[in-house]
């Protein structure tokens, strides 16, 4: 990802394929967007761009892996990325959306695609809801902050919310 905008002028009717691999560009995006991420295995993006009557059809895939803090214990979690996507970008949207920045621009008589924005958007969509170092991660003690994967702390284990203690006295009778 050497540059932010990709020129789409010389793409033939059958389309053209591109591939991008630039670890420094990803580091820049993570820092810019304040994501505590590190490269585990280089992220590679493949794009297939096909001109259409009213825009461009873009198919792509991102693959590689990154390190992110585990959502339970905050240790490094290796997160694999293997994500395919497809989208259509119109030359001029029917209804201008002032919230979302368009991926296409027409400048100096040529169409260009904002690949930095496209890659960031698709990378975020590729990430799982939770990053875990392992499925069996025990997390941190809510009282002292001890990583429970390393050792069990000596904090008192609370049996639950004291306001609900009265419910423990209820007995359920069978039919």
C-alpha cells in the first residue's frame, strides 16, 4: 500500500487484479486509529476491480494474522485474518451520504479508489468480536487484577449479589 489512492483509468472491461503487502502501512493505520495491534504474519490484500456502467465492482480478500490484547487477560492474542469481501462503488451515489466518505473520486480526468480507507474498513470488519489468547482463558481477577491463567489469587470469592440472596431460599417443587 505505497499510496493512498489507486488509479482506475487503465482497467480493461474484464477487470484487473491487484495485490498489496506493506507492513509499515498497516502499522501506520493501527497507530492512526489507535488500535493496539502488532503484526504476527504479514497481511496481504488481493483485489479484483471490474468496471461497470455506473461504478466499479470490487472483490477482495485480506489474509494474515495480528496480535491484539486478549479481551479477558490482556495478554497477546494471535488473531487470524482470512476475510473475503465484495462491494459496488457507484460513480455518484443516488443519495449523498455525508456520514460515510466515498471510496471513489474523480480527479484530473480519472477515477481513483481510496485503498487506505477500503483496507481499514475491511480489516475492522474481518476482526472477531472478541480476541482471546485461548478459548479456556480465565481472565483477570476483578478485585486484584491477577492473571488467573498464571495463578489463582487469594481474593475472597463472592457468591453473588447480596441483594439477590433472598432468592437462594426459594425452592422449586416438581409436578
